[in-house]
């Protein structure tokens, strides 16, 4: 176990100058998967601190570290869950999602992401649930393609905040499979979900989403309209010009300065992309 190894202070005092304090990956993994909660949390804290110093986790992964961290996603301690989610994301970012086995974490991360792993008592008492959800969501984005399907399912979750975070994550992953589910989400009953969905479709830049985005130019929430205009500019399809021009006239009548600015910028983007095609 980790706690049985000499302290780094002791090594620094009695060792040679070139001696480096290290802890075998096998011992860390043993503590992560052991029954003692305090030892498990100690191991997670150690790995977290190691990331501050540019930890390279390749050897840890090769020794079976990823499955050990995945087991910690089911820990009863909120901070242990958050750290495990963060560390899986760190490994994904450092080593790549293909070679680390992190795709196996997706079902467990989704349970933290959508709150289905949380008891009612913990939902009522723990403020840390938001931090866990953010950590899980960030890691799902880093994992990428394997997380797309469960995130599209989450767009139908009863909780608007879950739908919001799912749309945000899909916009950051930018997988084309998310386009049609996001197009449906533009009709969501909650304005924040529609807003982040329009932004996500702008990130994806798929011409298929042009019609629902044009329709969203009539949304009763100003920032939804603005993000829809921005997204149409990112897509750059000339067929959107008529809808944008109509929306611009309406914004003039309403004195809506932010919409005027955003729509004008989108029209300029479309024109620029048209001439870029000619130049190319």
C-alpha cells in the first residue's frame, strides 16, 4: 500500500541528489481497487497532485490503471467520483481515447452526468453534484465518439440542465451523428437548451441544420435568435440569406441592436465564404 512507502521528505534528506521519489503504479492500482475508502481516496489525491507536475500516465495505463479508475466512479464519496472522472479525462487527453480503454467508462460517466447514480438523499444534501456532473461532462467530451450516442439520448432527459449539458457536450465533440438529434432539440421547451443547441449546430456546420436554424430566427428569446444567426454564418449556406434578411428587418423594427449586429455579421460571413469558394 502507498502509505507503507518512505516519505518523499525522508528520501530527499538521506538519498543521493539524483534519486527520484516514485511510487510503483501497481501499488497505486492496488489501493484504488481495495476495500479501504481512506486508502482509495489517498491514491486518487496522489494521482491528482501528480497531474500538477505533468504526469505521463502511459505506464499506469499499461499496468491496468484505467479499469481501476473506472471502479472509483462508483465510489460512495462525491470527491472520489469527481477525481476519478477528472483523471480519466486527463488520461484520455494525454494518451488518446483509442489506446487507453476509456470508452468503457462512458456508461459510468453518463450515470454521473445525468444524475441517475445519485440517491435522493444525496441530491438534497450534496452541493458537490454539480462539480461531479461538470467533471463527467468534460471527460465525455474528451472521450469523444463513444460518448455521442448516450449524449443524444440525454437530450430527452426530463431535467433541462441535463439536456443543456448534453447539447453543449455534443457541440464540443462535433460528431456529425449529433446533427439530427440537435435539430430536434432546437424545439426544446427550455430557452437555455435551445440556445446551447443553436451554438452546438454552429460548431458542427452541417447544412442539413439550416432550415431549423432559420426557423429559430423567430424564437421569442433574443439570445436563441442571436445564436441561430451566428450558427447560420458559421455554416455559410447562401440559402439562409433570405431568412436572415427578414430577421434583420424585424430586428430594426424592434430596435434589437444585438440581433442586428449578429445577423449582419452572419450575412457578411456567408458572402465571404461565397467569394472564398470562387478564389479556391
